[in-house]
C-alpha cells in the first residue's frame, strides 16, 4: 500500500515553511527559512513580508513535491491566521493560504486551515510522540511577535487555546532582538544574545531589576530600557544577565499558572524556546526549586515551521467529522 501524505504550509512574519508528513506522522520533508531583513532593520512590514513569501514559496513547494508521488498526497493544510479566534488576521498568512488553495484545487484534495499557534502546539507534541490528553496543559508561545501563556485542552483536531498570561507590551523575542540589534547584529538577533550568554556565563553584576509577575502577566518595556542603557556602557556583558532574568521570569510564571490551573504539564513553544541558555537554566530551576516539569520540544521544530500544520492536516483527514472554520 502506498503512503499517503499531507503537505503543510506556514508563512509567518519572519519565515517561509513547507513540510510533508505521512500517515504515521513521520516527517518526509521540511524546509524553513527566514525572510531576508536589511541590516539595521528591526523587522519587516507585512506587505514586504508577503511579497517575499510569494517569491520563495514556488521553489519550496516544487522541492517538496519532488520528494513524493503527488498522487499519494491526501490533503493540503495551511496556517491562515495567528490564532483560532474571530478577527485574528495577518496579511502574511494569505501568501501561504493562496498557494494552498491552488494546490488543493489542482490536486483535487481537501484543504484544511489551522492557526499558526496550533501549528506550534502540534510541533511541540510531535517531539513527545503524544497528543494532548483530556487533562489541561499550559503552552508558552514565545516568538519575535508573541509571548503568551495558553491554557490548552483537548478539542478534537484543534486545541482550545485560552490566553491566561504573558506580556502586556513587547514580546520576549522582540526584547532579545532589540538587544542584539543594539549590539550590531542582524535581525533576527535573539540567537546572538543566546550565544553570548552561553559563552560568557552569568556573573554577579546587576544591571537589570527583577521582572515582576502579576497574576501570570508581566511587562518587558522597562527591562528593554534598562538593557539598552546598560549595553551603551557594558556592551555584551549584559547578554547573560538578560537571559538569566528572562529564564527566572518564565519559570516563575510557569509555577504560578501550574498552581492556578492545577496542572503539572508545561510546554515551551516558539522560536525563543529553542534557546540553549533558556533550556539549561529553566531545567536547573525546576530541578532545584520545584517538582514541576517544563517541557521543551526539539530545537528544530520550536521555531516557525510547517510540520505542525502538516501533522494537523493529516489528523484532520482521518476525522469523520471535521469543523474547519475560524
């Protein structure tokens, strides 16, 4: 019997991603690349990001289709919104959605739509080879544009993702990117802060105050102000302390929400969750201070990717009844 595949597409504000998974949830093909950002810029306008996606998607899709027999593709799936709530919209996702519609029509196979956030959850769960059980779980979506704590529950193919905490202003990813840009690195610059922190290690210097948490919520603009001021005097020395402060913040929020919602299942998703410093420090904190387990997915699938979207499409195609509306 021939394999049956699902092709997934995700076009976020910073990455173009295409993936193919099979009926066993194995990854047959995966390609994700950051959109090019000019030196010194702190991101991309939606219109420019959309244009860049449109230019690179055909080659990504062509490469993906070369890996399988197209007659064995059973469905196309795509992210068409940031979140599965009414009114959630970003133009960049239309680049992927339009390409998915053409593929679905050309191949005469079903098209399934999911939110970008649902794709992140599915990609993290893939690492543990498990679905979301009937029990509650907390997922952190940590990226350049988003820092949200989400209460998740099993909702069939989709996930009931309710925002229960996170930032009230800028995201963790944006904080790290702006710190990296201030040090002269190209956007996205968070990975360079991670590398600097790992190289230098944390020291006793205190340039940053503790980030306060209020019922699972916090502000990061004040920390950004402190970081940018400290960089002017101390340069790269600030990187390790910044990563230390944010690690403690994420641990504190995790512990608070776990107690509030009576769950010990905590997962970290999003590009920021691929940080080696965060992973090591948060695991150290959980080992020393709590019985709480904070789970990280694979680094490769923590950032924006289409694997989670493809996996959800494959699951949807197996459902006898599937509500595919946002």
